């Protein structure tokens, strides 16, 4: 079964995490590059960014304004841990700002930071031991309908529960760990 959403967000930590050679040209695909561990290989990132441009895939950089400008990325992704509010200078620029939040307080902060789209975590139960709790589809839909930001779900989205995404009041979904495990299977189900 194929799942149709307007946007598919994929968070990668390395350009090796996702092979774009077999990906169809799609404006629905958004890649968020988030690497907190290693140094950035600018040469490989530039090549990856060029491939994204040719395939019309939006490319965002997490929490690094310098790298975003260097790669001429489509926008900036602000993690939930980033509390800086002085990002309003990007509101009227060509760069888009995506945010991430885990609760209402962080959602309000992302609104102040100028995020029109916020990735909200956790939709389903995850395997992370240090992270407890999740919203579920009903609570997510209730929250999404009361907010002016566009909420995109993250957390626990697997091949086994992909059919439940039809029930979400969201224009997209975010994949993180599942894209590393089975990228070919999950991408074939999305398009």
C-alpha cells in the first residue's frame, strides 16, 4: 500500500545514510542534515546538495547558519534544544525555518523563532530507553488542530504502522531511524 502525503521529511546524519540515485524527482521530499558528532565533509555535502537540487529535493541544515549559507541550503532546521530567539532576521529572507518541539512550551518558543512548520515528537512509542511517553494519533490530531503552526509528526514511525499515517491531520511525516534500517522499503511505500 502506498501512503500519500504532501511532504516527506527525512533526517540524516551523513550523506551515506540516503542514496538519491534511485529517487524520483520530487518536490515532496525534504532532507534535513543533522550531524552533531563528526566534522562536516564540505566536499561531499556540496555534491549531495547539488544532487538534491537536480532532483528538486529541499535541503535543510540543522542549527548551523554558516553551513546553511555555505551550501546554499533551502533553509534552517532548529532543534528543540536551540533556544536562541534572534533568528527572526531569516523571516523575510529566502531561507525557510523549520523547528522541532516535544511539548507546548517548546512549540511556543518555535513560534517566536519564526517557524511556520514544526516537527513534533513523539507520535508513537520508540525504542529509546531514556524517552518515555508518546502522543498517539488522536492526541496529535487534537493538538494539530489547535495550533497555527503546521505540525509534522516524528517518532516511532515504522513500516508496520505506516498505514496509520492516513489518519493524521498533517500534511507530512518525518522519518529518522527507519530510513537507516530499510531505506529502499520505506521509500517505495511513500511514493
